[in-house]
C-alpha cells in the first residue's frame, strides 16, 4: 500500500487483473478490522505486479538463513522485504559478505531470492539528563545495586576496592493495566547485564534530583522482568553455529513506582530532532500526549510515517521503518563493566528496525509516531532495545535502531494490556 494506491504482487498467475481485484474486494471489503478496510478501500484500482517469489517462499528462505546449521561469520541480520520481493541478509563488511554468499548457497539459499548488504553489528543501547518532574518518557533512568561485582575491582584515590553496580538508560512509557495498576516500561537488558542476572528484579531505579546535578533520587523498583530464554530454547545463531546464549521476542521489563513519585504518561521530544543520521538536541521541546498504540506495519504501509525515538543520549531521532520484523544478534557483556568483555550472545527476535541513529543510554526509550498527523499527539510502537552504528552524523547503512514491538512486549510481560495513553477512557 503506497499512499491511497494498492499494489498487489502476484507470482505465476495468468488471471486477468479484474478477476484478482474482485477476489481482493470480496476478501477485504467486509474485513473485521477497520484499519484493514481503510487501508484497502481502493482495492478496485489495485496495480497487479509480477513477483518472482511468494511471501511463504521468502519467509522459508528467511528462516533457513536465521536457522543456518553452519556458522555465517560477520552476519548481522535478516528480514523479508515485501516491496523488494526478496530476503535481505546483512554482513559486517565486504569480505564477510562474499564468504557469506558462498555459505548461503551451500545450505540451499537461492541467490535470486536474496539481497546481500553491508551493515555494522548491532549493540545494546543503555541527553536527557535534565531534572524533570513529573517523570516522563525519554528521560534518564539509572539502575543501582550496592552488591559487589564478582571478581572486579576499582581503584579510587589510590585505594583498591570493589565496584558497585550502576547502569543507565531511558524511561520508555508509563503504562496502566486493565485493572488500574501503574508501571513504568523500559528495556530489561539494563538490569540483566548489570550483574549477570537473567530476569533480575528488585533493583532500585533512580532519576536525577531536580536542580541538583549529579545527585539521584529513587523513583521505583524493577518488579516484572520475565527471564530471557536460554540455550537450546533459542534458535541457532548463524554467527557462531550454536544456540544463542539468550534470546527474547521482547527485551522489556516493568517497574513499580514508590509511593509519592509523580509521573506523566506523556513523552518528550527534542527542540531539534535528528534526521539523516544526526542526533537530536539535548534540550527538550515539550512533553506530548500519547493517544494510541499502532503496529509498525500500519504506520509504515498505511500512514507512511517515520519511526521516532527519544532517549537521554541522542534525544529525538527519526527515520524510515525499514523492517517491522527483524532478527538481530547482539554480543553482550555479562556482567557489564568498565572493561567490557562481550562473552555472551543475545538474539533479539521479532524486533522492528528504523533507519535512524541511537547510542549508549538510549535503551528503553519510547519509540513512537505521529497520529493521525506527523506531529503530536503521538502513538506508541514500542521501546528501543539496540542500535547499530555511531557518530554524528551516522552515515549510510550504519544508522539503525531496533525496538521491541508493543504486541511482542505485552505478550512477553504477561500482565495483560499495557495502555500508554495519556487519558485512560
């Protein structure tokens, strides 16, 4: 769907276009989903285009790549592109791409069904440090635990001692369940990698004091954090030829506010947003209402809107939704430290991808779009969980961020519908 026009990709059919349009009209004119009816309102004028592959064939190719029985060195991701009628497979550099092409052929992946590109590996993203109350989406959060880091020491003032656990990210959304329970939503890896605790709960979450730079006040604790799947419960990582150490369809967790903490369901945006690989300004324009939750497919194919995110390090950045469903392998530090040793692999499954920049500290930040127009009020799509590329501007195929989709995170968290809307009906 492009604008008000509908394009239909059809493989190996000699049926006249009028017959195909009639079948589509019968299938979708009375569809139960009003968004589908709206999107296909002009199906009678659909443009019928030849396709080399059916969608099921492309999905089969994508799964063969993602579940490769052999190691694919330098592999950085895979997704099906309906518009291109191909499966996009990405590698770290040209050398890996060339060897990857040979390996893909050896496991029966047809070259004609794939497009190979170079893209940097994804890395977890964990500057909005302004001291803002009430708490709103996008601003800094810090997770702390006074436990010792096992086997890791710091030297402060010439004295060697144990390091404490601290890591920072961004608050995504304040959400409410159908029974009226309020939570804040952010990325689970912020807690899990902190000290190698899968499904870590109970840690304190802090935010900067108002008017007191460098000092932090507790706002809540991590309360709902389903453990990532591990080992043989995960798919094969084509980079290593073995199962991912951890995998998840939604790198998300919920926190409970402590009594007396004020919060807002609104999300902030930069005074100047970052596009074309640039970061957004560190100053905040304002906080805006959230009115709905939309799927990235609908946002991309029907609204034709960009994906946006706000986070403490790069502010608001925006770009095209390049894939609503992506698989990303990420090397993680376990536990996290100043001298990071990336010794585990996390498979981020069923994440959305946006062509825009992010960096460390943006993790957990809100991913949203304009609805019904490009500007506020906004609609939620998910939370940022990883990014690929760095720099300002970040150029070419280097700049991507990945987000846990709302439908996936609701399913994973298991507490029912999570409503981010500013006004609950």
